[in-house]
C-alpha cells in the first residue's frame, strides 16, 4: 500500500509539465501566437490546481478526524 501511495505522489508531483489546449482555445491560440498560447496554458494549470488542493485539504481533515476518533 505504501508503494502505491509513493508512486502516485511521485508521478503527481514530478511529472513533466504538459502544455495543451482545449478544442475551444485552439482558434484563439492560432490567431494570437506564442504569448497567448503560454497564457492559456498557464490558465489551464492554474484552474486545475484548485480542485486538487480542495481534495487534499478534505482528505487531511478526514484523516485527522479519523485519527482523533480512533484513539
């Protein structure tokens, strides 16, 4: 179990940054150039960070509550 968690954390935090656009953003990127593409990529990464943050905080509080009730 610990190995699975370790591998998951490793791939989550140490994977390469992937630069991609959604289908709706492609037309904007083609018209705007490299600066617009970089901005859209950064926006996508920014928007994807918060769901993971919320889930992580929720797991932390659930674990803390479980640990408190266990003892």
